[in-house]
């Protein structure tokens, strides 16, 4: 065996070397060669494809977004993993919590992308994120109940910059009728009642603002409240003279309102705030927020991975050092910042570097979550490689992007390998 040991070793290594060459070395070599040719693959293009990396707007946007990904996604995921690992160490249900946090790792990127495409849906009735956001917003700023209301036929109101104003001044003692249409029956405020004609009051301006439309009834008089019509409860009415508001009131449940004598001779205005569209939440997948939103979905998946590795490192931290620090008078925050984190530095480096390599080639989440209208703004290098190679038919540029990604990953990998070798030395 001594004479054939090298041969035997080579035979055992041969299958692995063949697979490594076929699946890794050959594709890398071919990509390097292909990146030096034009789209047809027939003419040598030199470094023209690499020049496109810094002149093409789509690639520059992708490169900028990759920098954002590399800076924030690993940092936030590692920080959350550290917090989860430390906080769950002392609680009885810590294992169950870690299991829940780690569960997203069992979901594929495709499934996670579909989940978060729904989470970020603009419609609050579909998207969880906007449902929560709209609920919180409406708790502090109530939406208008009449966003689509507008004057009906033969109405004394005319439009004025989103508001509606009476054509003529009003007179005290003469009730004013302000018929409106456009509000669906199920959209009326809960306190809306049957509309009635306002009674005249000496020295005051009275009136009624109501829905002057009864669908499918075929009865009633236009311009006057009918038995089946409801008042615009809560509608704000202002009396305006010379461009200044001299009085204001809110309509009662039956649509009636009363203004003081100062409103005599003024024009009545229904302010634009009455017709403000309901708050529809945040455009999570719009050009401004699409990248942070997708990074959030990535953190949701990988924070559990960081937590598990950091928790394993935390289990090897000598408890005597932590207890000694507490005996010396250190607070829990000081113990965490000056003892726990420094001792976990090697583990934190492993997690951060691993996630950095991972985010450099992120593709699935961006491709699935970003809608077509925002995909250019959420673009990353891996997605741009796909688009250049398959959508635009420019395999030379796509190969150049692939080589560029490889060059970005190599320094991070070398750093990780050197650090692991240093730790492995006695």
C-alpha cells in the first residue's frame, strides 16, 4: 500500500475533482471567456462589456442597491440575531421562541417572496402591512366619510379647489338646501339619520346637507329631503365673507345645521377636508421604499439563522466572566456591551461575512416581490445578470456581471478562510 498510496488517494479524489471542474471551474472559465465577446459570441469585444458595468444606468442602479444590501441586510440580521439569542437565554420558553424565529429558514425564497408580495400589497384589505398602518393612522386622524360626494343636479353649489361653495349669498331666516350625491349607502356614518328640511330661525342661517338620491325608488322630489334620504352627519359647513371664515358648524345626524347671525349675507362653503380620500397606507413597493421593504423580508428569513449561530457561540462563553463582571458592579447593559459582545466577536464575524456573501447574490426576493413598475428601482446585480442575459439578449454583458460578482465575493471568502485558519491554530 505504501507504493500505491498516492494513486489510491488520487482515485478517491478523482470523482470530486471531476465534479468540481465540471460544475465550478468550467463555468467560471467559460464566463470569463464569454465576457470578452459581443452578444453574438463571434467577435472579440475586449473589455467593452466590463465598461458597460460603469456606464449602463441599470447596472449602476443595481450596483448601488447591492451596496445598500451588503451594508444593511447582514448588519440588521446579525444585530437582531444577537438580541434574540441574548434575551432568550434566560427565559423558560426561549427554545420555543427560537424555533418560531428560525422557522422562516424552512421556507424557500420563492415562497417568502410570494408571502411578502401579499404583505406589502397596497390595498389595506389585502396587505397586512398597510392594514396595520392604516389602522394606526385612522386612530389619530379619522378619514372623511364623504370622499366621493359632489353636488347633485340643480344644486346651488359649485366646485372651488376641492371645496364646494354656494353660488349666491345666503340670508338669515331662509333655510338653505345643499343637496349632494355620490356616497354609497354602506359608506354613511353610523350616526346618519333620515334627512329633514331645516326650520327657519330668526337671525340665523339654517339649512340641510343630505344625499339627494334614492336608488331604485323612483319617488321623491329633487332638491328637497325625502323620507328615504339620509343626512350628511358630521359634514362641516363654513360661512365665508370676503375670503374669510366668519362662522362654521357641523351637520347633525339628519343633515341640518345652524349658523349664527354673522353668516347672514355670506357664501356657504363645504371645505375640501369633507371630501378627503380615505388614507390608503404606504406604497411599500413604490420606487422610494421597495429596496428597504425587500431587505425587511430578507431579515425576516435570516435573523433566525443568525440567532442560532450566535446562541451556539453564547453557550460556549465562560459564565464566570459574566458573573465576575456583575460582582464588580457592572450593569446588564455594560456586561452585554463590554463582555458578551467582545467574546462573541468571532461568531459575529462568521455570521456577518456569511450573510454578506449571501446578499451579494440575492435574486429571488427582488424578482418576486418588486412589481414591474418598481423593479428597475429595486434592481440588484444578480437580477440584472438575468435580465441582460435572458430578457435583453446580451450574454456578453451578463457574463461580465457574473465575473464582477465573483470578484466581489472572493475577498470576503478569503477573509473568512484566513480567520477560520487562525482560529483553528493551537
